[in-house]
């Protein structure tokens, strides 16, 4: 009777490949179990020792930071910012395009669940990402909205808390579609793109009525270049 054939050894991973393997599994791990899961459990899922994880990520916080970079910074698309600045089309259409494309990344299983677990656990992911969102999306939307409506620029009237909160309402609504699917298991029945379009058109209809009142103490800019 012949001896069973020897199993081929798995190829040895480079340091970069091993690090990426750990991060990829950590994304799935934290999205599934939250941040209460420890690196010992993660090591078992990877089939490696806990010390190997610590070789690449000295602390659990360091691994969480890399997960943030992987999921949120790594999937950030410059198109989201570029389309908001494209004044060749109406702001309403820009917002629809922006949020429909943004939803492709932000309404995924790992993005939504990691964000929710982070908030519940008090991790830093939420604060850093929301700061990024405010600087790159929310404040630019306020600027574009004022321009669209012929209202004073931020050099005449600084962006107010009320304006930011109103723009947050679009993000909150869009993100809730993801919460319904990946947290509550009650997915939206209508196509997401259609619901995003309705959300933006609803927002803009209200903004046209509300925004001028937010800046009523500031004069409108003179849009007539020939006026003396």
C-alpha cells in the first residue's frame, strides 16, 4: 500500500500580503461581532497565532485604525467631491449624483455595521470620519447651496450650525437606508437610487424656502456686474 501523497505547503506570504490578509479578515470580524471581539478570536479565524497579529499591529487600537483606513479612507472616491463643485449642472442634480454614487460604498454591510459598532463602543472611527465628511461634503454643500440661491458667501456670513445640521439630514436619511438593511433587517422596498432622488428633491424644496431666512440679517450679493 503506497503512502498518501504529501500535501503541498501553502506559499509563504510577504509581510505586505500578510498584513493585508489580517486587515481584510479584521474588517469582516469587527463588522460581524463588533469591537468587543478580541485579537485571540481573530487569530483563530485566520489560522495564525495572536503574536503574529501583534507583529504587524502592536495593539488592537492600531488594527482598528488600519480598519478605518481600509473601509472609510480607502473607499473614499474623489468623484463625490468633484461632482459637488460642477456648476455646469444644477445643485439638485449634483446632489442626486453625489449621494447615489456615495451610497454604493456607504450602504454596504461592513461600512454600516463597523460604523454602528464604533459609535456604541466609543471608538474614534466615528469622530474622525464625521469630521472628514463635514470638511469635504457638508460645508461644500452649504457653499454651493448659497451660490445656487444667490445668498451671501461665507466671507460675508460664516457657515452656521443650523446650516450644517440641515445638510446632515440628507446624510442621515441616506445612511438610514443602510441601517434598515444591515442592522434592523428591514430593507427598503423601493430602489435605493429612487429613494435618494426623492430625498434630495425633498431637501432642496425645503431649502429654497428655509435658507434665505437663515441669512436674512445679511444682504444678498450684488449679481449685476454692470450696476454702479
